C-alpha cells in the first residue's frame, strides 16, 4: 500500500512538471503527458501501476463529466443543440458502423459484433485534450461551445453502443428491434434520473442550513449519486451526470452563496486538473504492457490495423462535418437553424478535433477477460492495442497540428459584433445606471446623511461619466488602452497594499484575523481583475 502511495506521489510530481513544461513550450498538456508516460512504462519502479476500469468509470469519470457540465454555457448549449445532438448520436452511431464493417473485413477472425464493440470504444472524441489545445489559440466562441457540448453527450451514446455490442459478443445473439428500444430507454431514463437527483440536491442546497464547506462537499457527492443510481437501473450514468450537471449549473445562483461559488470553482479546477493528469499519463504507462501482451509476432499486423482504423476515424469525422453543411442548408428550408450558411471553415476545424481519450480508455479496459463459457475473450488484447494506438496517434497527430489548422483556416468570429472589452464596459455602464436609479429613488435621504452612501453614489456616477462613449466602435481602441493602463496601475496598487498589510501585521495592536480578512478582499479584487483580462483575450 505504501509503495502505491509513493508511486502516485511521484506521478503527481511528474504531472506537475510536465504541465509546467507544456505551458512553457505552448503544447497542450494531455499530449505531453501521454508522450512522457510511454518511456515511464519501462521504468521498473512504475511498472506495478495498472489501470482498473472501475477506477475510471466509477471514481474518475463522474466528477470529470460533472465539472465539464458545470462549466458549459446552457445558453450556448441550447443555441447549438441540433449540431451537438447530431454529432453526439447519429454521427457516433455512424462512426461505430463504419469501424465495425472495416475492422471485420480487415482483421482475420474479427466478427461484426466485435467490430461494433471496437466502434463503440473509439467513436467518441475527447473534449479535455481539445479544450486544452483551444485555450492557447484564438477560435470563435461558437466553435468551443459545440466541441464541449458534443463531448458531453457523445460519451453516453458510444457507451450504449459498446454495452449492446458487448452483450452480443457474450451471448452470440442480437435483435435490432429490442436493441433500438433499449437504446432510447437507456438514454431517456438516464436524463430523467440525472434531473431527478439534481432536484433533490437543489432542495438540499437551497432549503437546508448548509455552509460553504458543506456546499462544496455536496457538489462532489452529486455526480457519484447520479452516475451510480442510473447505472444501478442499467440507464446511462454518463447522461445522468451531464443532464443533472447542466440543470444545476444553470441555477447555481439560486442555491449557492457567493462564497460557495468562488470556493467551489477553485476546488473543482484543482481536482479536475489532477484527475485529467493521472488519466493521460496512465495511458502512456499502460501502452508498453499492451504491446507486451501482443507478443513480437502480433505487433506488426496490430500496428497496421490500428493505423488503418485511425485513418478511417479521421476521414469519417471529416466527412460527417462536411456532410453537416448539406444537411443544415436543406433543413434551413423547413426549420429555423442557428446558422443557415456555416461555410467550409468551421466543419474542417471541427472535423480535426477528433482526439480520443478517457472514455475510450475506460471502455476498452472494461472488456472482460473471458466469455460466459470460460474461454478467453476473443481479440481482447488486439482491441486494447488498437484503442491505445488510436488515442496516442489522434492526440499527437491532430493535437499538435490543430493550431496549424486553425491558422490555415483563419476563421473569423461571426458572433463577435463588439469586442469583449466593449461588452464589459457596456455591462458596467448598465449596472451603474441601475444602481444610481435605486439610490436616487429609494435611498435619497441616505445619500445626504450618510457619507459612505454618498461616496457610493459618486462612484457609480463617475463610472457612467467614464464609460459614456466606450460602447461605440470608434472608441474601442481608446477603451482598450484605458483598461490596459487601469489594469497595470491597479495591479501595482494591490501589490503595495499587500505589503502595507504585512507590515501592519507585525504590530501587536493590529489583529492578525482582520489583516487576513483584508488580504482576502484584495485577492478577490485581483481575481476580478484577472477575469476581466482573461475575457478580453478571447
């Protein structure tokens, strides 16, 4: 047990240093973690680490899905729901069918059921790697929304395909009508289960006397309850977590205090970072073990099959995204679509974000070692090798070249009519107008008698005067320059204020508790400054 803990601590330090290196050389950290994990798999000290499918499905997958759903914009998700749904369900099923027929024709002794099993494993793209890459490059907001929204749903559809295909291999029978009915039931009831659990936790948060720490702990319990309850009734645990997470995320301001929201975001970001880091480095660590199981004679043909199937996956996704243009233009004649003419740039870019990852890994490892009759599961090692190769090649090939594709496509942002800086100033101006109206109409006496309220009114008045023309396009450059100066000067003031507080804390007459409280307020001010800056870079 101690040895395993030491191994995990060593891996955690490796993950931290690899991520820092990835930030320095501007490469998405999932790619670098997988590449670093490959040679680590040959280190004797780390050979004992094995990936258990239950570890990923039950422990790692629910919080990662919940964190992704929590950070997804429901407004954008709903706007692009048709595109997201088409790629999360029909395209995943299409990809599974293509992989099934190609693999059963290509690989000797590979049945069609085994082909569907493989198709269900490798069909869903992974959003973690795509999001990590897209954070460092400038792409339209709608593109990120579609990629993240697709990843929330395609995991569920692929795992349902995988479940039915595995049952067909184990039992030797498959009835399409029953499978189609079960497919719908699994998906619909998974969503219903997730929302039902979300309503329970919504009530707990809102009407019971919870504290900040209790709120954060409950957010960690929520995805596990959603996932395990849905899986207990053989529904989609993935869709339960996604639907419940989206439901609660859209209403977080109703049942969480400001402290719970701030503290929860910070804790969840750290947890998701660690979990993602372990998953991607373990992919590299496990690959040498898979190669060893194949043996020297089976490696060459397995590699050939893997590269062909990887190519099929890339071509199928690109063909699907280009075909979506035709479908969108046709459907625009009958229904209202978000974009009647998407062009060719977005489909090309979207088609190249087909990196595979966590779910494919977990599904492959969950294949049983033997059949119901006790004989070894046919081609299990080959399926594992193909899955790991697909993950590795798509991560490295598409991940490293995605920034080049973005630069080549040079896709403008059709939704960005005014800059983020101008949007920020417009919102600040409207907030100031609202605040002044309330002060003048309801608290007029206080603004005369109370100097603090009078200063508050002067602050909002000054904001309106300062921002009166900044929402106009002609003043966009002026707004950017003003805010840059403001940010630099404010950062200097915060630095000096912290130094002053630390000096004051050395005096016996000053309370350490009050100093820490004031430092927290400065941290919040700096965080607000940082968030404005991060939005302005998008």
